[in-house]
C-alpha cells in the first residue's frame, strides 16, 4: 500500500537568518508535530538553497542542523543545498561560495559550475527553463525529485542498472550514473 507523501520546504528567506532555536521552533518542531498528527503520511524534510555566503553562515549552518536532525531521527530529506553544490561529475563547489544559480568564486577564480559542465558536455543535459538558475541544475533537481518519489512509492533499485544504458555514450552513462549516485547518496538517503 502506498502511503501519502508530503514535502515541506523552508520558505525562501524566511528562516535564512534564524538562530538554531528559531529553526527548531519554526521548522523542525512543526514538522515533528505534523508527523505525530498524521502518522500514515511520509513527510519529507528539505534544506534551503545555497546563497553564496559560505559554510560558516546561517543558511549553511541551518541546513546542516536539518541534515543532523534527519540522520538522528530517521527522517526523509530532500537536500536542495547539496544538489546545488555538486556538478554531475561529483566536483564539490559548496566551499566556493556557491549560489543557487550555480555561480561560485574563491580567491582566484569566479565561474558557474553548471554552465561550465553544460559547455563541456553538449547534448548530455536537457535545455529547459530554470528559475534563477541553469538548466543543468533544474535537470539535477528533476532527477532527484523523480528518484525521491519513486523511492517513496517503493522502488529501491539503488544500482540504477547501467545495463539499460548500453545504447548511450560512455560519457552519458557516466553522467547518468554520477547523477544517480549523487542523488542516492546526497539527496534522499533514508535511514531505515
């Protein structure tokens, strides 16, 4: 039997500067109360998007608090920030002041990981509209969302069967496998 699902995202900006206790009071405790009030529904926790302010600022700290809570309490998590912090090859940009449009910078270089990846991999991503971001970022969020809903519906094939990919290019296979691996490992791991 399929259970109803619910995802609750942090409203953009609402808890951006929240203290640890504020996040508990306005997000984690209400989610816990909803779970208690509706035990037959799977609730999905969600982190906020990247904001370019670094790992020692409130958004990243609050996102880590949500991750810790989900791990400590066997919750389901859609990790929006992590999706925006990794390219499909697994390169990490979270420590480079990455923003939700995938732009980043450090002391010597500024760039946009999604545009760089798209330019290096023509034809391996879907060109689509992406509000305040890049098509590749929207692709990755769509894949993660599909994987999450399929997982919650009972699908648990975490191998992502590369046998089905034999007709695609090696580069495309690696891209798809990297995306699925990052989705499995980052976005929606659920402790059972």
